[in-house]
C-alpha cells in the first residue's frame, strides 16, 4: 500500500510540474512575441499611411513652386499685371498687318514693333523722316515753281503717296510678327522693365521688382518648353536655378519692405507658399 501511495504522489507532482513548465515553453514565448510584433507592424503601417495622406493633402493645398499658384487657380495668373504685359505669339498674330486704307489712303501702323522701337523712334521713322523726304524731293523743283506752279503741287502729292507706300513696306519689315523667339523675348523684357519700374526711372533694371518679374517671365517660358520637351535635363536645371534665384530676390525685398513684397507677389500672380520655405522643383 505504501508503494501505491508513493507512485500516486509522484504522478501528481509530475503532472503539476508539467503544467507549470508549459507556460515557459519556447513555442509559447515565440507566439507572444510574434503577436506583439504583428501589432507593432500594423500600427506602424497605419501611421505611415496616415502620414502619407497628410503629406499628400498638404501638397494639394500648397501652391506650385514654378507657377506660383495652386492647381486650378489660373485666374490668379491671368489677372496679374505681368500676364497683361507679356506678349505671346498668338497676341501678335491677332493684330492687323500694316497697310494703307483703300478709301482714305491713310497709313495703318503695326500694333507692335521689333528691335525695341519706342514712341520716339516710331515718330522719327514714320512721321518725321517721310515728311523730310517729301520736302527734299519737292525742293529740287524750286527753280521751276514760277514757270510751272501746278507741277509743284502734283510732285508733292506724288512724293507723299510714294512715302506712304514706303512707310507701309518699312512697317511690315519691323513688325513684331516677323521677329523670332529672341526678338519677342527682347520686346517682352523691355515692356516688363517699363511696367515694373518707378515713373521717375522707367528703365531701372536693377529694381528688385523688375528682376523678379523678368525671372518669373523666364520661368514660365522654360516651364512651357519643358512641358513639351520632358527630357531636356539642362533646361530643367536652369529652371531650378531660376526658381531659387527668384525666391532669393523676393526674400531680400521682404526684408527691406514687406509692403512692396506683398504688392509684387500680387502683381506677379504668386502666393507666399510658392517662394517661402523649402522649394522642391
């Protein structure tokens, strides 16, 4: 009987010790660790996804660093002063060709001229010089005035008509529609300098507003080019340099006079977010 009791006690001790050891078994520990790892991975994945959604939302609300405004807000650019100053090929092609009015015989000038012709140059070339040419040609008949007075009037009328025709031919030569891309860019830069300078100094090319406007014009030209030629790596680097150069000039202007900074942003169709902070082009 004593042997049977000892055997039963040993079996009881063995079963209880096996139950205690089961909780410390390697497979149970690994299962608990893997469960915690899976929970951590799910949490990390959810956090990353949430962070990506927030970044995407922030990018959607942030203005384009090249165009200067949010996607779909083209009205900001179209209503800006710079957009109204710049001439495009479509604007030039829509203008009338220089000609003579068939009914009145009056000269109809070109809307835009090449080679940077201003108001003074146009007055000299199309008003003063033709008149001097007519008077010079008619003056050669001064010795015949007393004997043939009617001949002088006819000669004056003929020379005047000839100069009208020459004026039309010359105007067509210097019409901006005959200019290449460099000629149109030169005219646009001249118009930008005049529009963004002070009235006291209409050719102030060193003014920060003028420099920022010219940089914005060049940036838009490069952006249009790269939209068509996506593999032009060299001009892509030039675009990146121009964007940062414009931001640097505007930051300087902000440090000098923040009111001027706000005004030029409005005139260029830019938002603060497009020129402040980190700019990734």
